C-alpha cells in the first residue's frame, strides 16, 4: 500500500507541475484572466488545490485547520515554488511513515468528526487534484488554447521510459 500511495502522490505533483509548465508556454495573462468556471481564474483554482492539500496534510499530521484559506497566487512561478515546497514536505512526511492503514481522526470544516485511513486521505488528495486539473484544462480550452494531458497513464509511461507515439 505504501508504494502505490507514494506513486500516486508523485503523480499528483508531476501532473500539477506539468500543467504549470504548459501554462508557461501560453500567453502570460491567461493565468489570472477571469473565466466562467468552478473558480474565477486558473490562479484561483491552483490556490484552492494547494490550500486543500495543506488542510489534508495538517490532518495527516494530527493537526487541525479550522478553515480552508485559498492561496492568492500572482504568477505561475509563485505557484510552482509554493506548491513544490509543500509537496516536498508532504513527500518527506509520507516517506518516513510506516503505516498507511493507520486511522486518522479529524474534523471537517463544519466541525464534524471523521475517520479515514492515511492511504485513503492521500488518494483523496490525488483525486481532488485530478478533478481541478480537469477544470483548468476546460478553462484553457475555453480561452481558445490547447490543453495538455496529465493523465495517470501518461505519468506511468514516462516513469517506465515508454516512448509515446
């Protein structure tokens, strides 16, 4: 379970970085541009994703955050720096963790108590990121630009050095 959970977490970080790198090649203004979507901009979507990962990480450590404080990113570079620092910290924590089946007791933002296995929480973080990367892909297309694949299978192909057609 540990190996798969760590691999999924690596995928999560890889996919976010790949999308940020793709955005670097698009016109500068689209990152902060207002768009009709789940969040009003790509920057705010990334801000939510990073903030949510912070909340889940605090829960994994047995700490509690009372609210989700969305990050206010001003640039792709800032987003990449902040998210890389967070993901490196989480990865270090996960790597030294032995029992991914351990139950984590936490309260949601409403204060309701819940229990989930550590592995389930990490899998949720990955799934949550996938959902919002899909939102961002839709935003990019809505603005008239081509997206980029951040699918898990693409990550696996690259990891296993398989040539893509």
